[in-house]
C-alpha cells in the first residue's frame, strides 16, 4: 500500500484511542460533576489535529482545531463544561468518527457545518479567528469514482473521491500480492469446499467396510485351512503330496486356494492404498477448507464500522442524545455472517432508542446524564461470534409486556403474576407484539425483534434479551463464526444420532449413577466445583427418559453451556466428533427453537443438530428425570405410514416418530403406499406429502378414504403447498390435518398425532 494508506491505517487506530479517552472524561464529568483532566483532553484534541493534517483530512483537522480552542476556553474559565457544552463536544467527536469512516469506506456526505458553528460559539469564536486556512482536496486518483455533487472540501461538508490507489501507479509488494475476485465466485468455491468434507468422511466409511471385509476374509482363511487339512487327510497315505501328483482330488482345490490367497493379497493392498488415499484427502481437503475459511474471514469493522453513525442518526431523528461505544470490531468472522448481521443489529438499536432510551429532559429528571449510552461489542468465544447491544435506558417494562401478552391471549391470567422474566422476554419476539404507545417510521410496529431473531436463526444462532445490571437492556446475538462447517459432537439417543455444536459443549463425562445428588427437585452433579443440574436429553426433546437397568450403573453425560448456565445431558453413548456442514433449520422445516439444522452422516442419512440455547430450560424449571427404572418401560405405540419422495424428509420424520415410540413404515410415493395397504398392512395413521411421482398425496388420500378397509384411518398431509385452495382441497378430500412444511413444527405434528390416535 502507498504511504497515505499506511498513514490512514495508523490514524484509524490513533483517532479511536483519542475519541475514547475524551468520551470517558465527559462521562466522568456527568457522573461526579468534577472537572476532567483538561490538560489531557486538550492534548488529545491537539494530537488529533496534527494527525489529521498528516493524513490530509482537513475536515477532521478543522473540527479538532475548534475542539482544542473550546478546551482552552474551559481551562481559562471563559466557558463552562455543563450539559449543553458536553452535548456539543460529543457531536464533534461523532462527526470526527463519521468523517474518518467516510474517508476510508465511502458513503454519504457528512455535514459538519453545524458542529463547527457550535464549537465556535463554545470557544467564543476564538477557534474561527485562529483556524488554519482551508486547503483544497487532493487530486482524485485516476480510477476513483467522481466526487459527490456539493460544495468543495474547503466548505464545511465532507465530500471527497474514494481514496483508492490509482491505476498505473507503481505499487509495492503488499498491493501486488492482492487480487480482486467476484463474491459469487468465492461463494461457489466455498460451497465446493463444504461439499468436499462429507465426501472425505464417506471415504472413511468405505475404509471401515474394507476393514470388515479383511476380517471376514481372515475368518474364511482360518476355516479354509481347517477344511484343507481334513481334505488332505482323506486322500490317502500320501495326503496332499499324492493329490499334487494328480492321483487325488486336490489339484482343483489347490488352484482355488491360490486364487483365494491372491484375493486376500489384493484386499490387503486395496485397504493399504485406501488408508493412504484417505490420509491424503483429509490432509489436503481439510487444508483446502481451512484456507477457504480464512479467505472469507474479515474484521467485523469491514461490515459493521458504520453502525455508530447510523445509531447517532436514528437518535437525532428521535430528538435524543446518544453516545455510541463500538468495541471489538477487530475480531474476524465470515464475510457472509457479518453482512447478514447488519440488519438485525440495526433493528435492535432502533428498538433500544425508540423504546428504551429516554429524552434528555426525562433522563435529567431521573438523575441520569442527558446523553444515553449504547454499547455495541463484538467478541469471539470458541468457534462462535457474540455481539452485545447494551443501553442504559429505562429497561424492560414488565407490566406493559404482561398486559400486551394478556390482551393477545399469549398468557394465562392465572399465571400472569408469577411468569419469569425469561418467558416475558420471549413474547417480545412475536410478530406484531409491541409495548410502544405510538408508532413511528422507525419503530412501534412490533416487527423489528421478530425479524432480527428470524435472521439470526437462519444463521444458526440465538438472540436473547435481558435486563442490564444498573438499568437498561442487553441484547445478545450468538452465531457461528463461519457457515462453511462446524465441529460437532455426535451422540446417540434411542437409536437416533444427534449432533451438538462443540462450542456449546463444556466436557464429555461418564459417571456413576449414584454420584448424583438431589437439588431442589432436580438431580445435580458436581463438575469443576460447580453444581450442575442433570436431565435426559431424550426427555428434554419430548421422548421417554432412558431406561437404567440394574446392571447399568453409569451415565454418559454431555455438559453443555448457554450464556452463563450449564446443564448435564444424559445420552446413550458418545459417537464421534468431526467437522460437518450444517443445513439451516428453515431449509428442512424444523423448529429453529430446538434445532439449528441437519447434517449428513456417513451413511447418507441426516442427523439433527441441536440448538442448546433454545433447549435450555428456564431457571427454576423442574427438569425431567435423567433415567427411569427398567420396569417402567412404555408400551410400543401405534404403527404410522410415512409417504414422501424426499429421502431427507422421510428420514427426519421417521427419526422424530420413532424417538417418540411409534413404529414407522416408509413409502416413496402414493402408489407404493396404496400397494402396501392393499396387501393388508395395518396402520393407525398415514402422514403423506402431496407432490410425489406416480401418485400424489391428493390421489392417495382420495383412494384411502374411498376404501372401506382404510376409510377410518386418519391422514395428515405435510406439504410445501401453502395456498388456501390446496388446503381446502385436502380437507375436502378427507385429510384430518394439513401442515405446511415451511412452517413445520414437530410439536404440532406430534400433538396432531396424539389427538388423532
């Protein structure tokens, strides 16, 4: 990069340090009423001015010069650092931040005329009298976009051409090593890398088959040796020797043996070659994916640096004063993840400003500083990105949330007084749910939080709201750093393989059942000097708790964590830990509150990936038992026929139903289902897709209801057809329930099955 770009990069870090220190000094004034270290803030304003001149940012230089003059006036007693003055200084600091962001990344104009005028008045026009003469903007580089129409840079509006290096200019080694590629090409390459991973793991499954074949061959070899000895004994005194000379039946046997041995040698060679190939594929495939992940990783600042300016613009439009503190933007995450998080964060910030932050006069009456504080902080925890949006406003209005929930029928009046805060906050995510007394262009319709959570869930993440200690609200977003793949821990639960993101797993542990002790209605175990509640993962998913026979006195525990809470989940056994590509829950019709999505296993079947934060019980909940005695085993439930041409949908529905004790038969289309029924197969209920080859679901439904032998069999249609016409047609033909896949909720399906059976 050229010298100016190097200077800009250094200035980007330096100016943030100065702005942060001055803002902290202003907060100290508001908190204690005592004057700040005016020498330090004056020095910082002076340093900002000099640094801005060095990097050729005349707008920042002009603002910094007037800030310096204002602080001199305060030092001399010519001005007072009261609430109004602090507000002027804050707007000046915001303007500096906005101009620097604009200079580095482009965007709309930054209006600074009002800020300069206010600073001049604060400094008693001292700044205007001593201001450096305006300088023209530097000549735009050859390939820069044309300047935004407006006044020149000598006027109090920042409009400058894009500071990218010019075409034809000699470049240094750093610039020469960079290449621009289309985002679509990068996405396709990423998809290829993601698709490669399960193929490598499938090779591992082939290796297991080869290993099993070798073991079987060795068993056959031992049997053959024994048989050969017996055959040799039966040929006479000469045994095998006579047979070799052609006087017995063994020449053909020996020829078979030679072929058998050659086959064994070839099998050994194939297995060794496969192991070498698998090692190489894992090495290069894993390296390829890691390189792709690194290529997609960008500092959060690349996508989120403009948030401070956007939040300030929103607050001004509402007549509120807000100091924005954006932290941690140096952390890196997948470019696509960061892009998709901008809108959720903006929705959350709008919500905080409109509903949570008070007007300056109201804050002063409450003993608060007139300027509210919004913190947007990014951090990395394991393989996940955490974004926190925090404000010091009025906080959650529990009474208003409770009233709105009662009015909308979301809350039973009998439990309204005792409902925990965690459940109250969940109501805020219902579409159309709002406690605002008025609707503005920015907020009040009750859709912002619902939209934000939906987008976060599409990113396989979680969004939660909590009260901030000391007043205000904290909203936390937790998403994977990358969507290319995740490291998952696979566990077995009632013949079903489930996956848990390793970022949510604290540890795996096998412990004696009698090591549990009783908490307040909940079994507990002490792990790492911390008492952790224990429950069965099966029961948490709505299945029966596992059976613990007298001979089985140990429990396999997966200790998981969500936010600051831990839970030990009892599973049948640990299966494996590996990288895998997760298909989002919305693409498979799963409940995103319980599942992040699905992942393909080595055999090609899907496994459900659990959403630990969504499954975590509310504080104080009575958890299902971790196990039950063998004599309490439930009877096998009804027989269900599942008809769907999608192998993924069939397998998922089979897994869900069998996990809840039902016996399941699968068919690929309506004709196969009708053939099985005509052969006398008895089922208690039919679940069918609509769009299938040979015979669709409507035709199957009509045939089932027309046959006296099956007319009373309940039929549930689960389909992607969401139109009212299709729904009416299905119900008219006799469907007992009609569930749309895009809004598929397994609890709705299970509740319908229980009702019909």
